[in-house]
């Protein structure tokens, strides 16, 4: 994953998290550590789809447990333009 893409995903997570004291690491859990609920995960997914012009299946939402899961999901669907 390109560093810029990772930075953009982490910024989205920073803005949306409910527990600002918790630092973001790949193993940070969305629900337990950042305070996300199911609506937050759906909102995050919509933001990711809009920002990166990707489509994330509803079944994949259930697999987004950590920051790394989110990064992997975006990486799976997003291929940046070749310069």
C-alpha cells in the first residue's frame, strides 16, 4: 500500500474515533479501542468507497476489526493510477 493511501485511511480513522487518547497502530481494534459501533463502521466504509472510488461488499464489513483490516481492505480494492 502506498504511504499516501495509508495516511489518508489513518486520517479518516482519527477523525471518526471516539477514543482520541488511543494511538493508532495496525493492531488497534475499531470497536474495543476506538469506540466504533456498527454505524461507525458503515460510515467509515462509505467514506472509504467515496474517497478511493472502490466498492466494499457488505460481507466484508464484518471482517473489519482492526486498523490493519481496514488497510488491507482498501489495498485489496484500490489500485492507484500508474504515473
